[in-house]
């Protein structure tokens, strides 16, 4: 059986929160709820499909990545230098 785009199922949406969490492509994507947390390994899975790393780097559901913003965060917090 061949599945075409017209007959493919709709993507499953992990977020069932009200109001809905930001999507993986929104600027505030980090505000989504945590589904799975592994602090001992340094990462968490958010309900929008984003893997958030301890160093603030991110892996988006489409496989693209967002570089860590550690320097940016340290600059904003002089007491952490």
C-alpha cells in the first residue's frame, strides 16, 4: 500500500495544555512544558518536541539546532562571571 501526502495522517501534537504551549519555531519555545527531564544527562524534552540542553543549546524537531547562548547569558548576569 502506498501512502500519499493526501492520505497521510495528521501529525500528532504532544501539547495538550490550555493555553497551548509555544511551537518549536516560536521565539519563546523554551517556555513549553517539560515532558521528560534528565538533569543527570543535561537535557529535557519539551512538549513542543524541542530537546533543551543544560548549556541552553536546543535541538528542534526538524533536526536543526540552536547554538548555546551561554556567553549571552553570562553577559546579562555580571554576578555570574
